[in-house]
């Protein structure tokens, strides 16, 4: 019996020795968990992870995630309006366009404003030769624009001719009902035009303003009559914003 006890005791010590000594340089984590420092790369830490612990998942993939940062395409200069090399008024505006958002845009002259793919550079600009150096952050690009600065346009457009004249009398209504009315101006304009009776009632003709002229197109059932006074009304403006109020009065002939 004593011999059996003796051998069991020896066996127990042997097993404990293997448990603590045969596995390599075992270490204890902060909370007493055992980690095998001599184990191969597939081993992982049993205790709670510390800041500097590198933990592998069962597939061996790294749990650390690298965020993908979307790259913004670099911007390139496309165009300017007015075009490079042209004239610009002292109170003019230069609109520059890029193929992508240029980010922050700066210029050595004027004030830059805008968003997206376009920016506007406003003056006032000094009369004479003008070189504008622009630069932008997205792509770290730069470009130079050259202009000749002229006096501001303060002249309003004027009427230079047309199918009828202001104060005209004895106008044949049949010709106007067939061909319509055309009015020409001293420069390219935008705006609106209409044909009214002397009392202010719209006759119903179709008015168009295009380039340096305006037209009034007759419509079926809206013909003008004899011995009647009509007024062409509207408002036009040139590229600089100078406006002109239209009021052209004419009287049709006796039947």
C-alpha cells in the first residue's frame, strides 16, 4: 500500500512538472490568464487584450481595419469668360470653369467667389493691361489670364430701326398681319416685347427678343384693325445690364 502511494505521489509530481515546464516559456497575463510565449504564430492571447496586443482571428486575418479614403480627382483649368486675351470693363466679371471642383481658388487681382466647378472673379479692375494669376488647392494648379481693361459700359441700347416708327401714322395693318413687326437695336440685348392697344390691352401676338432685334409674330384670330392706335412695349438690357424701356406708338390707316 505504501509503495502504491509512493508511486502515485511520484506520478502526480511528474504530471505537474510537465504541465508547468513542458509547454515552453509560459507567462501569465495581468489577470492570471496563461499565454504561451513560445507558441507558434497561430497562438493568441487568452486574457483581455491590452492596447499593444495584436490579436488574430481564427482565419489568421488582421482585425485592424484600414479606412479607405476616397481620392478627389485633381482639378484642371478649362475656360474663362470673357475669353483670355479679350477686353473687359472695369466693372466686369470673369467666370472661370474647371473640370473638377478646384477647392480653394485665389487670384492676385479681384475677389473670388463661387462653388462647384466654377468661380467668379469680380473687380473693379484698373484700366489698361491686366494679368490675373489664379491658383487652386485641388491639384495645386495655376493659370494666368490676360485682358485689356476698358471703361465701363454705361450706355443703354437704343432702337435703330424697324417695321414701324414711333409716332408712325397711316400704317397698313394688312402688311403687319402678314409679316409681323421687327424692331432692331444698337447692340445685342435680352428682354421682352409685346403689342398692346392704346388702352393697354395685350393684342396677343408672340414676342421674341434675339440678338440685336425683336419680333412680334401675328397669330390667327389676333389680327390688328384699321384706324387704331397700337403701342409696342417691353424692356431690354445689354450685357452690362443697361436697360431701355420700349414704347413705340403707331396708328393704322383708314380703311
